[in-house]
C-alpha cells in the first residue's frame, strides 16, 4: 500500500471541499482551486478529514494513489497558507525591479526581460537581487519560478545567474595558467 496515499488529509476550519464525481473544488481564505481526479481514485469525506481510496491494486491505480493524495493536500495547503519560491540573482549588474504586478530583469543581456505575472501569482522584491514568487497553486508557483530561473541559469565558472535560494551550484576550475 502507498504510505502517502493512505495518510488522511485534515481540512482546517474555513476551508470548504466540494466533490462532484471526479471533480474536486477547494475554497479557502486565500482563494479557490479545482481539479479533475484521475484514474478512478475516489475521495471519501468524513467530517474534517479526506481519505483517498483506490479501486484496485493495478499498477496504474497504485501509482496514482499517492499522487492524488498529494495533489489534494497541496490544494488544501494552498488555499490556507499559500506557497512561495525564493529566487536569488547573482552577478555584477544583475537585478530585478518591479513594474506594477510584473518584474523587469537585467541579466547581462543587451536588453531587459519583462516577466508577466500569471493570474494568481504575485512577485515580491525584498532586494534588487531577490525575487519571491507566491501564489495558491503549487504547480504554477514552481513553474513560474523555473521559467524565471531558465532565463539565465547559474553558470559553473563564476556562479552568475538566477538560482533558487539555498541552491548549491557546483563550480568548475577555470583554465590553468601558463607555466
């Protein structure tokens, strides 16, 4: 049995979970999320706990069991607490600046790069070299952060670029000097 799939999900006060067939909607203080549940997995509601139940022991339903539980749990966490990813910009002259809801990045190119905030995503700039991507949908927050990082990945020689906060960049030695 999937240990993750068996774990019950506790629904905090102020969160409303509505399940119609294979469609689940979670509403909370920060917003609302909805999703289709794949693979015949059903969700049982018992008071303030949710339990994911798989229909059989086939490989596909076993694989989806833990996935569906994690997705529903992330929906509940998202509408109550929200998610955030912190990015750090390293390099001389590399910076980010706010443009309303969007951000403008200077990453060593001959031009600046404007990044539009998708619906439900907000950017915070505590410093010129730090960007915080936050929102209620974990997938979208992670994808937006990954898109920003992909604009200038950290390079291995000087470590310049956009990285996640706390990400370890493996450095390479430069060219050896002449003898």
